[in-house]
C-alpha cells in the first residue's frame, strides 16, 4: 500500500555532474581550466561563495579565484564578514570537489589604475588601504599575482583602450603581471599585443556576478570565458608558477588567443588526419580528420578553402595533402591583427 503521509520523488532532483572540458596536455605540462575573476554576495555578486565552487566544478574548471571587491560591497549592510570571508566559506566545498580555490581580492579604483585582482593572498584585508599603490604593494609582499581587469571597459575608458603612465609605473614595479584580454563578453585585441610585447600573462575571465548559467547559455553549448593554464602539476604552487612564467592562453567563445608556440602546441595535439585507404567519386583520397579537444577549429588551407573541424569529433574529407602543408587557424589569435599559421609535417 502507498504511504499516504509522505511519498518521495528523489528522481526530480537534478544530479550534480561535471562536464569535462577536454583540451590535451602539451609540452609536458598539464592543461588546467581556470577562472580568476568572480564575485559573491560578499561584494556585488548575487550568490553564496560555495555556489561559485559548485558552478565551476560542474562546468569542468580546475581552479578558480573568488575576487570580491575591497571597496565595493553593497551587501555589507546585510552580510557580515571581512575580506577573507568568501574564501573561508568556500574552501571546504572546494576541497570536497577537488577544486583548487585561490584566496584573492579585487582592488576597485577609478582609472587609472582601474580594477586589479590580486591572487594567492594570505590576508585580503591588507589590501584595504586608501591609496591603490599601497594595496598592490601589500599584495606583492604576499607573493601575489596581479591582474589588470577589463582595461577596455567603456565605463572607465569610453573612447579607447589606453596603457597610461600609471600602468607603466605599476608594470615597472612588478605590480601588473597579467591583463584580461577577455572579460565577461568583451574582447580587447590591443591588449593581446600588450601582453605579448611586454611578456606578461594573457588572461580571460568571466567576472561573473549573476548565476553563471543565467548569464552564459551553458545548456546550449556556450562556455564561460576562462584562462587555459599549462602547469607542471595540478596544484596551487604550480598554478602560481605557470602564471608568473606566462604559460597561459585566453579561451572564449570557442576562440583562443596568446603566444604562437602555445596555440600551435594545442592545435597539433588536438587535430590529426589519417588516410582511410578509400577514395571518393572523383578519385580523391579520403581522410579521417579527428579533433580530440573541446574547441572546434576553423582551418583554411593554402588555396583558401576552409573547414571547421568540430569539437571531440571525426569527419571524413577528401584531401590533397599538398594543399595542407601550411594551415591558417582562423579562431586562434596570435595578435590583434594576426592568426595562427601552422606548418604541418
């Protein structure tokens, strides 16, 4: 007989499951998926810190930094806690999910210098100072990696994207170690040139304030922007080392941006072509073209013919290998006006 007091329907609850983002390891390093810029209710975000961990784990990330604003906390009237609170609340959840959580904070000032994230802090409260340079020096004293956030954000640079004298001063003092080439839904091509010319890390972050799946169309194949990081191992120490050594790529909207050698290594580790031993109706040799990564690649051959190799898929194509000795990969950016060119064996 059915229990008329309480009938359970556990199948209605969504199962928490991780979607793996498959991008191959390269050059002897592990490829880690990271988001170093996000907010919670402890500044101007709308979620509890543990939600940021759960979202990132389900979306396939390996490491995150919760970077609540030092100066901008509209929830302070209702939520108590100091600048370390979001990290302290979230760290147990991160450990249970095998996520790497970085203690961090965002210095939020007018331009210049604008907004900057400081990662790998022992005490975020030390950044709560009147002068921005004092906050950054306090971060640097703790071994922080400092990211200049959304340098082309129109709220602070409405007409252009400028590297100002103050930014040069901070850079020379070692107080800018990376810059966001992509933030939320904005791409700053000129910033990619800055990073490559100045040999500092290329960064891509979500800067998420909302529920992530409410902002990005996760259910229909979109992904949050993230930084691909190439680390010696999956640890906090190795992430810090890789950032300071500039082993990063910006990953956004199924596009990559950064150093040519890293882009080429990812592409060559992802895409391969193997003969089937068959020909088509025009007697052209057929090849299985396989892409093992989560990133579709838009490829152009030497004749200007283009094809998209879908993510985690194999397609069969008639290929004249002589036309594919050099490839242009249209969705891999090596500069503000250049894309990846690859010589194939």
